[in-house]
C-alpha cells in the first residue's frame, strides 16, 4: 500500500492513501520546529485488521528519520505504539 505525502495547512501534513477522492488511511501531524506532533491516525473500516495503521506510522517514522525530526505521540494509537515497540525510541520527542 502506498501513502502520499500531503500538505494540509501551514504546518499540518499527512501521509494518505486515497481512492476516488475518499481517504482510506491517514496519519497526520503538525510541525512544531523539528518535532512532528502526531495528532491523528485513521483507517477505513474496509482496511482494518490488516496492519495499515502500523504501516502509516512506520512511513511517518521513516519520514522523521529522513529529516532528523522527532515525533511527539498525541494520537492514542501512536501513544500505544510508542509504548509497545522499541523501534521508535530514536525518534520519540
């Protein structure tokens, strides 16, 4: 599954997967200096149970690493993932 980088507003960005103008999956954040404040993760009911939220988070984490950013988990999914998986320790703000 591919995720497209999207600028939403001034400092708000997302990775999305869309079909026919419908958002099927999305992780969004606000840039606060060099910190990505991850506020929202959404996966369409048609895709749930397939690990799509984790793939979104992994893509956002790769983006953070590519740009030397940190991530602040605000969204409940990301908060839980940061607690559960050690692989995000290097980018946690």
